[in-house]
């Protein structure tokens, strides 16, 4: 029944070692989002895809990249993780963009950087 | 800029107690307002929403009324249960933008 799946749930990486987080969806939604959520802070949108169109937030560091090879999958690549990138990473989807569209969130991947 | 301010948690209540979680916002346009809930180990789920002033959103016994005059969207429930223990996020979406602005979340713990 899981609609938005994130793997792995916990990821440990080393300082500077590239890491990829995965998100998949069974909803056939057009829009996929990546959020970063640090402890006791609000989820912060990093970027989103509307279909194949990539939309980067102005304050998202260049260290963060994303790929969406098809409708179902979206990846978050962190090229050189720093200690400050340790956080929960949330993937979400919506059918379309706009306040009338509910976003469906995955359970998140908690990233630890050693 | 647009922002959401929630009361800090954790909020600890006994079962059947009345719940209020305060949320106020600042927005340049006309926002839609939302409450999302995150149960342990799960993703955020939409709990309720209101799209214009004086609208009341409700779901699972929770209610929130869009108060434009006080720029607030407080979450209430008359009688909480242990299963309501979760983190609650208030959020807004300003018309003409493409994203949520979330609050920092309020953790609720309900004791049997």
C-alpha cells in the first residue's frame, strides 16, 4: 500500500563521500519534491520536478543535485556531504502543483555524516 | 517574507484532555492554510486545510479555523487519544507561488 517509498530509511556516509537517496512513487503523480528537515526545524524545499522540468530553490547549495529518470523515481545526490548536511530528507509527490493539491510524503531518509 | 510560527513543544496531555496548538502566519498574499501530522516512523500526512478566511477545516476530530483578523490557524481537538501522539506541522501556501512554508512542528505526547 505504500505510495511514496524512500530507501534507505537510514544512510550513513563519510565526510566528502558522494551519496544518493532514492524515492519512488506508485501514484503516477506529475510533481516530485525533495525537502531537507534538520532537527527541530521546518522542512525546507530543496527542489522539485514537474514532470521532467527541474526547479531548483535559489538557496539550495550546488552540492545537492537531483535526477528523475522516469515518472516513478527521483534521486537526491549529495556530491560532497558535509557535517551540516546531516538531516532527514523527505520526498513528496503531488498530482499537480498548487494549494488544492495534497502532497503525499514518504517516511524520509535520515542521513548521518561521519 | 512569508512565515509560519508554531508554539514550541513538546505538549504533554492526558488522554481525553482538550488540545490547542497555536499557529500564526505572515503572508504577503492570500494563503491557504494547512495542518500536517507526522506519526512516528511515517511521512507527513495532510490532516486538514482551509483556503479562505473564516473557513473551518476538520478531520478525525481535529478542527482549525482560518482567522484573517488575527492571522491564525490554531489546531484544536476536544478529547485527545494516545494515538494522536505525533508531530503537527502548520503550513501555508501563498497564491501564485508553488510551495509550502512550514512551521517548525509541535510534538504532542498523550499519556494514558
